[in-house]
């Protein structure tokens, strides 16, 4: 089982803080199959990098 709770990820962009992920929860059991869908810049790759 893979379980993520309350995942947050922020990046600094110049003087600004960009919140890429906020409050992500995910629970997967062995054999589960999912897709991650979202627009450009939504945080899909960031989420997968955290899982990896």
C-alpha cells in the first residue's frame, strides 16, 4: 500500500512562493491502476517525483 497524507510542495520563484501541491491525500493498494490528469503546471510531475 502507498499512502500520502496532507502533501504540500512549494517553490520559490524570485520573491514569490509558488504552491505546487496543497493538501494532497492518496491511498493506493497493490494492483491499483490510476491516471494523473491536469493542465500544464498543475503539479502532476511534482506529485510523481514525490512518490518516486
